[in-house]
C-alpha cells in the first residue's frame, strides 16, 4: 500500500491520532474533578440518562463479542446470533434490578456484602471480583490485539520480527515415569517450571498501546473519565458494528441478494442450530429450554460482575441507572443483529464464485477456498478423519479471523481513513470495557481490603493514590495473563458461568432476611463444587447415571454433560445448599438487618447526604411501602416500573421477530 506506515494509510493515522487526543484530553480534564473516593469510583453520582446509557453499553460491549458472533455465524448460519442473544431474555429484568442496586448506595459490590452480611464476605467478594476483572481485561486485550494485527495486514508481525524484543515466558510441564510396579500401574508425575525467553509478538505491541492509553485516562479520572469516554466510544462501537455491513452486502449484489446464497451452507437461515449442525460443531442444540436456563444463569451472575454497581449507581437518581442499564444493553442487542448479518454476508462472499480468496491470486488463499468448500460439501463425511481434522482446523481459524479479514479486504478500496475509523471503533470497544473493569476492581481492593483491614483512617488523597496504583497492578496482571493464550480463552469461558455462584447470595440477600453469612459461604462453595464436578467429570457421571444418558454428549475426550444441565446443577446446588443453611442456622440480628432493608425502602433523591456506603441518607425521610411475607421483602410495584418491564419484553419479541423477518427479506 503506497504512502503507508504499518500497513495503514496516512489518513488512517490521522483518524487514530484525533481519537487519541480526544480521549487523553478527557482523562486529564476528569482528573481535575476527582476530590475523593466517591468521585473516583462513582463519578460523584452526577451523570444523566445519556451518559449512563452509553456507559452501560460501552462497559458491557467489547470487540471480542462482535468477532465471536461473526465467527459463530460463519459456522452455524443465522443461529450464530444466539452466542449473544442468550442474554436477550434477561434484559427486561435489568429494568427491575437497576433501581434496587442504586438504592444500596454502595461504592463497590463488596460494600453490599459487608453491610448485608459481614466484613469477611466483603473480602470474599473482593478477591473474587478482582479475579473476574483481570480475566475480562486479559481476554478483551488479547482478542483485540489479534484483530488490530489483522487490520494492518499483519504488518505488526513484520515489525516484531525486525525489533526482536525478548520477554520472559513461564511454562509448566508434567512428565510421567512408570514405577517398579510390574503391571506398570503406578505412575509418578513430576511437574517442572521453566522460564524461557521469547520474542514479543506483533499483536502484543497493539495490546501495549491500548493499555497505555486506557490506563492513563482511567488512573487519572476514575469512573468519571470512563463514563465520559464511554459515551464517545459507545458511538464509535455502534459505528464499528455497522461499518462493514453495507460494503459486504455490496460485494454480493446488495440487500435482497443474500437469499440467493442459501444453499452455500446447510441450515444457513435456520434461527436455531439443528441437532446435526450442533453435533458437527461439538456443541449442543439451541432450544427454548437451553435459552431459558442460560438466561437464568446470566441473571444470577450479572449483578455481581464488578462494574455493574457502577453502571447502576453512578447516575443522579434511580431512573438514570434504570434507563442506562436497560437501554444500553438493548443497544447491544441491536448491534448483535448487525454482527450476525455481517457474518451471513461474509458466507455469501467468501464461499461464492466471486470470493476474494479466488481473486487475490495467492495460492494459499486458493487452497483455503478449496478447504472451506470441502467443509460444506456433501462429501465431507466420507473423507478420512485426518483430512476432516485439517479442514475443521482451517475453517475454525478462518472463522476467528473473519471480521478482520473482511475489513482488510474491503475498506482500503472504499476510501482512505476507513481502516483508521474501524480501528478507533475497535479500540473504543475494548478500552471502554477495560477502563471500567480497572476502576471498579481497584475500588474493590482499596475500599474493602486496604482501607478496612490494612490501613484505616488515612486521608482521601492517600486512598485515591492507592486506588490508582492498584488499578495499574491489576492491569499488569491482566497483561501477564493474556500472554497465556489458551489459558485466557479457557478462563473466559469459566468466568461467564462462575459469577452466578456468588450472585445467588446477592439476589437472596436483597429479598430474603433469613439469608445469612453462613448461607453465603455454603451456597458459594456448593455452587463452585457442583460446577467442578459436572464440568470435569462427565464420563464418570455418564457411567454412574445410565438412566440419564440424554444429559450428556460424546466428544473426542469422552462424555460431557450438556451446558444447560451443568448450569442447572450448579445453580440448583448453590440455591438448595444456601436455603437449607439459612433455615437451620441463626438469622442475623435486627440491628444489622433493619438499617439495610430500610435503605432499600428509601428512594434516591438528588443532593442526598450519605455518611458512608450502604447507609440511610441523613436528609431523606421518604420511605416506600413493601410487600412482606415469610421473611421476604419486595418493593411494591409501580405503574412506571411495570410499564417499563412490559415494554422491555415487547422489545425482546420485536428484536427476535425483526431478526427473523430480515433473514427472509435480505
């Protein structure tokens, strides 16, 4: 490419430079408004509907989600949308829970556990939440670094080879040696840790650049900087979601031409993956029951994700949090539709007769095209297993890189600067997630571990600097973690499910007075133990429960319990263990419970004076009525609350119907 640097046109660099200047300027300006912990962790609770909407959208949307949906659509067709639509049925409940979380008046979710249960449970959640944030940041940085490298035409890889910067790499190896037993049954396993040096990879330079940027404005301005930048980055993320769509459709003949390519892949326009397609992909069929179970799992875990207390609590009143949390996530659902149809158009383009893989003239691209065609051919099942494995690997790798590949093949031909715009949008998506995770996780450490147990009674300035450096350490841990590629991907899969283990206690703690500290520990432990048993012992469980064989599917490594039954097992195990514990152990004292449940009855007013997190405001005497029975306490429904909940469900069905209708029309 003429007039280019690192595979990008000068116009692309101009767009990126403008983006960097604006974001860093916001960080510096926000830093001048940070006076205390409430300013740093909650932005002073001064934001309105617009900012809260884009904060919820930006902090919960990362570029890896678009990449995953496009890749899933390549492999399963329209059914790939459920890789993100599994959260859709949970979205209306955000309208209900957001004002409750705002009423808690906490700086961090750990404040809730400390006030409702005990300081020990606050430490438990703090450690848990910090780990979640580290893995979220690591996963987001890793996937986005790969995407940026693809957008430069792998120019970063070439730069990395030339620079040859060496970094240490830690590896763990296990060796087995047979003992003296004649039958050879006794085997000793020895584990060794070795440190080797390796060259810094091209995508890791992109990761370092992203990290420096979001750490700079995040450490300076705290959550206020994150919220304001997320309002800008939210717009860019929407642009990122739809930028490729019209251009890919242009390549296949425009809107309305997609149905002509329906035969390129079996079940390309099926709204759910058939059992046959799911089996080929090593997944389970997506059914209504499957969606409902994972939606329950999502609901159980969503409120304990570290950034959610900020998403719901940084607004002026309850309405800002409610509006932002719900509408921001509905924006994400609409973006999911755009990602899916981008993937469908890519199927038509890359598998069609005008495929850029054929037009490039590169023998490697032509060989890849032939391999992709074999994957969807009727003769695939008759091929030797070794050849099938090679084809599957090529198809999977292409799916993972599809979004970046399509952008690199299309945008430079349209206009200079579009790659820079897409890259700025990509950076916006990943940094809006990472900055929020960094700030809230630093708050967990500072407010609930350092301030309470290590160094109480220090100045606000002292705690602010501790929070900033804690955020830096958390990001450094994420950088180390992202270097372990397979571990990060595996950890991301685990993190999607495990928040529910402690989320059970937050839900019950809000609504049931009998749920106590013992129930938190027992329920969380039982849920985690249940998950370990059902997720790592599928073959043993299959052999022990022959009457329940329908709950399992066979893989190359043995039997695996279906995802929906895994979720039911650990959610059910945690709930049952916690309920039994709460009923047989002593209830917490009224002196602790009454102030907390009074707090939930106190609607948020502007200009409140809150002496400490999770305490009743000194200048707010308003108390709302509640519905009480059997120790449970629920807010009395209002017309506005019920109306919004109903409208949200109408939107859910409208989005599903619109998606199906579009699949017919395009």
